[in-house]
């Protein structure tokens, strides 16, 4: 119980760091966007603002994720996490697509001149701060392995790369003085905003797909299934067993793994089965933090037979 509370506290602490940093970033970016009229910075500000709202909800649902399963809820409340990931992903996609449409409209209406120098230095500063936040979050998540914090780290990595890319792009007018580039300058901010949007879109889309797979209890991505089989199969082989089939599902941060095996004899050694299951669990612990594993004998139904 104490370990669970400590883990929950660390997860909440990591999300609080991301929340505070996100709010600061969103506020600064919106101020800079209003001052410079930059759509690219406004996109980043809206993105961080929506992200901050989502983090507040994340912190609220953390206690539910640590409740144990029971007969009424065999998977506990872990699917709430998957549902939230989907909602978050859909929100991010909607915001991004809306801002793409806005920038296309500005391009079609002749573009816009902005102060590139101020934006370039600000985005460079933002990239450095993003690296610092990523370092803090990774340190906090080293032992909790929270799916929510992991998603936050991915978001900050994307934000840091985007800020660095924007900084480089907005420095270009200082170095390129050619006439052909001067014709592009009024559209540079919108071009960067659209490219930034396209760069950001794959992450929330992947989150939506993963979340939906978890909600509908579809097997996780092929890489995860293959990795689990590569861990379990050699141990089964060493004991002379062959797996009949796997049932692998994921709900939020937890994997549920069932392996069905067959026996050549009618007698089953419970102690041997227990030892084998223990070996597999120890091997899985090296790769996964939160999972449930069971090793089951497959009993074939042969119709109505008399029990002796």
C-alpha cells in the first residue's frame, strides 16, 4: 500500500511539473503571438494551453487508476486512462486541423509580415526550457513508468523539436537576402505553422489508435505482442511445453497476458506449473512494470462425457 501511494505521489508530482511548465509556456506564447501576430507561435500556444487543460484532468483521474480490480470491474478503472488518451488525442487533432485551416486562409489572403527576430530568439529560449522539462519528467518517471507521464514526455520532445525548428526558420530572413526569398517572407510564418501542424499530427493520431485498441480490448501493437512471445516462448521450450495460444490485452498502463499450454499426460504438476509461471513473471518484470500474467492448461471440450 505504501509503495502504491509513493508511486501515485511521484506520478502526480511529474504531472504537476508538466502542468506548471505548460501554463507558463502557453501564457508566454500567446503574449508573443499577440505582440508579433505570428500564427506559428499562436499554434504552439493553443497546443500548450489545451495540453495544460488535459493535464488537470489527468491529475484528477490518477487515484482511480490505482484502485484494484474486483468482480464488478475485472480490469479495475484502467480503461479510464485509455478513454482519456483518446479524448486528448481527438482534441489535439481538432485544434491542429483548425489552425491549419486558419493559416491556409491567411496565405490565400496575401500572407502577413511579422517581427521574425523576436520570435526566433523566443523559440530558441523555449527549446532550451523544453529540454530542461524533459529531463525533470524523465527523472520523475524512472520508477513509476506512468503512461500519462510518458505521453507528456513525448509531447515535450515534440514541442522542443518544434521550437528549435521554428527558431532556425525565423532566423532565415536575417541571412537570406535574395529577391526570391523576399517574395516568400510574407508567407513564411504561415508555412512554418502548417508544417509544424503536420509534424505534430502523427503523435495524437497514434495515441487515438492505441487508446481505441485498449478500450475495445484488441491486442496491442504487433511489436509488443512479438516482444512478449520472445520472452515467454524460450522458457516454455526449456520446460518442454508448447504454447497453444496467447490472449494479450492492454488497459491503459497495464498488460493482461494469458498463455494456454497443452499437456501430454492427464496428470498436471501444480508445483511445476507454479515454478514455470514464476520464471516467466520474473523474465517479464525486466521489460514491463505493470502486468498480470497467468499460465493456463488448455482443456479441450469433447462433448458430454461422464465424470469419473
